[in-house]
C-alpha cells in the first residue's frame, strides 16, 4: 500500500501550458477481454481458462468465467466510458470468442464486438483495438502455442478475418499487448498462462510472438490502411543497486533481457548483442526474412509503464532483482517511481528512431475500500498526478507522445492475482456487478472534460 501521507485531493492539477491540454492529445481508458468479459460459455477455451484450473496458479483460486460480466453488461459499460468524457477506449478482442477451431469466424463473437464498436462510435469514442492480450485459444497451445512457429501464421489468419469483419470501424489496432509477459512470464518462469517453466522457452516464444506481429502488420496494411496500426510493449527501467561496475553491468544485462529484446527487433530489425551470449538452445529459431517481417513500419508504438526494478550482480545468472523495494509501494508491492517514466521515454527517444508514442497503460493497484458508497482513492489519484506530470516532462524534452490511457477502466480479474488487486478508476462489486466511479475516476473525468476539444478542426 501507499505508505506516504497524502493531502486530500479531488482534481488533477496540470499546468496550463502543458501539451497534455492540447485538443489533439488523446485521453482514454483501457481493459482486456479475459479480465472483464466473462461469457465463457459462448467462446472456446483459452490458455487462461486452463491455467486457472491449476492448483495454486491464481492467488484466490478464482477464474475469468464471469469476471465483470462485460459480455452481458457492455451497453451500460459504454455509457460508463462515455460519462468519463474520454476520447478513446482501448480494449482487446478475445481470439477464442471470434474464431472457431476450423479456422472460420464465430459470428456470435464477431457480432458482440461489432455492437461494441458501433456503440462506441455512436458516443464519439475512438476504438483502440488490441488483437492479442494473452488469451490464446487452448487448442493452439495444445499444438505448441507460441513455441510453435505455426501459431504466428494462425494469428495472421485470425487478424485477416477479424479486420475484414470490422471494416472501417476501428480507429487503431495494436497487434500484441506486452509480448514480454506472454513469453517470459508464460513460457520461461511460468507464473502466467500457459505456465511453462524453462529458460529455453522464453526467447523462442518471444520470437514467434514478434513474427506474429509483423505478419499481422502486413494484413492490417491491406485490410485496414486507414487505421493507426502498431504494437504495445511494456517497459521496466533497470537500475543498479550501487555504482559498482558489477551492479551496473547487472542492471544493463537485465535491461537487454527484459526491455531491449522486444523493442530492438521491431525498430532496428535485429536482436540485442545478448543473442550471441546466451546458450545456443535458448536462442530463437530465426528463419531468413523473419527480421524484415518483424521490423515492419509502424504508425505508433504503445508504451506501458508501472514501476522500475533495481538489480545487483549475481554469480549464477549475472543479475538478480533486489527484493527490498524503496517506499512508497502500490498494493502490488511495486515501487511508485514516476520519474522512471520520464527516464524511460527519453531513453527510448534517444536510442531509437521511434514512431509516435502512446502511453497505453499506466496505473496502480491500491487497497480500495468502499465507505458510504464512495471509494476515496487518494493514493491512486496521487499516482496519476505524478505520472501525468512525468509524461508532460518527457514531451517538453522532445518526445513525441500523442496520448495516455489509464489502466484500468474498472477493477477486474488481475491475472495471477485473481480479484485480490484492484487497478480500476471504477470500483466493481463482483457480487452485484455494480460499478462505482472512484475519486481518481472523477478527477480523471473532470480533467478530461475540462480540456479544449476539436470539433470540425476548430478548438472549442
């Protein structure tokens, strides 16, 4: 939890000359399909359905079969999003909901998303669609999942059919959300679905994920040339415990594994030099032409940021994460370190030739309490305040940032944490499915709705 005392704040306080107040800067909220939808009886099984059945995999032994019941409550949820006054809504498509095992579309699933898209557009909300947010169909995992190169081509086929079905209704596509989490957490250390644990698997799965991205970008260029198409990566700056060379080297090594491994192929068409240092059987299986596919031009790149990590040298692995975190912490036990977001954005800007950047996730789990039908989450409001100012600082120093999405719209199934952790700016009572806008959500709403807006290219 946040251990610093906070003043009672009800507004986000942004300087009047901030680029965040520009009418063409996009503000939104974000969710993911498995975390909110439920409706599991109307789709195929996903790797997260299977993972939730593993004893001890989910902290509270829960699952996503109902979650926030968004599958049934989507219309009221659109009204909720509209009431926040945001410009955009970032959500993901459930691959198991829209595809059948025979490779054809599930029309019931497609209709759900078409209705959602039409409802958003009717409210003037731009749909930012994520095509893969971790919920791989289980039948593909049974064939090797992301360790199987064929899965990248199955993804291409899925994206082809879905983008044709959606037509011109989507403002922006992201191919993947956080391939680091899918590959490293899912295939290397096993704390996310599908729960495999081998140092030999992580980089191989990552390569097939990045290949899937590149193949999908080709499809989107053909089927949806007018949408803004890219990918979403998560970054965690790696700091050294001391100024000793061995700790500095440890932090740099962690950065190569966890950050640069995912962005460098996309921008530069090659993996970090680390690829020549890891064991041969840990290296990805790269086919001629793969890196050209992976490094396809993008219209934008999404950046997800929550915290930093501190590393020290380790004789066995070269680096080790420092478990004792500087205060204050979120309810996830993550250090609140807003300056790390500015640092990250500047480092990326100075290292790579980047497309425009969107902050596609940023937020905090806090120990929320409902009192008198209110959730006064001052700790989360403070988190947003400091991180928005960190974005503002990066923009002032030259980084081309075009938007910001709060994670998340509502409390939901927080993956391996189940329903124990709450990230939402809207509180969800999982028994009644009642939604209640928290103090942070009200402040976000008031800020967003107070900005100048563009109507027919005129500022009002």
